[in-house]
């Protein structure tokens, strides 16, 4: 009445292959040797070269970032004072022109014409 169930599912149908550890390789078997899925065959030296280039570029970039000069300390107080003074003089001249146009100030002053 009781059916026995096997824990080992058995080998799947179709071509099968085992890797170095004896594990059944089923997924890659149909794709092996296909130039579309494997245009460049895997090689450890090529991977090592690419890894070495990546590490060297990363180290070079970090060194470049560390060696970047700090922003130089410029005293901009004189420039700011000059710009502020110019802006205030210009605002005062505009205010006087508006007052002269509205009739609240005398138009005979210099810079109001």
C-alpha cells in the first residue's frame, strides 16, 4: 500500500557531464562550444591581467585624488568690499533717479539726467 519514494532523482535525460568535483553539470552542457555564448574562452591569465589593470587604475586614481592641491587661501575681502560699495552706489543712483522721475527730488543733480 505504501509506495517507496527515492531521494535520488537520478540523472536527467539528455547528455550529462560531471565537473572536477563530480557534480553533475546540466545547465552549461547545451551551451558548451557555442560561439554566441562563449565568444572568448575563459583563461586564468587573462582574468589575472584584467584584475591587475583594474587594481593599478584604482590605486592610481586614489593617489591622484590624495595628491590634489587644496584650494589656495585667497583674501577676497577687498574684492567683496569693492563689489558691495559699487552695488550700494548703483542702488543709490537708481533710487535718486526714481525720486527725480516721481518729482520728489531735484533733477539738477549730476547723474540724474
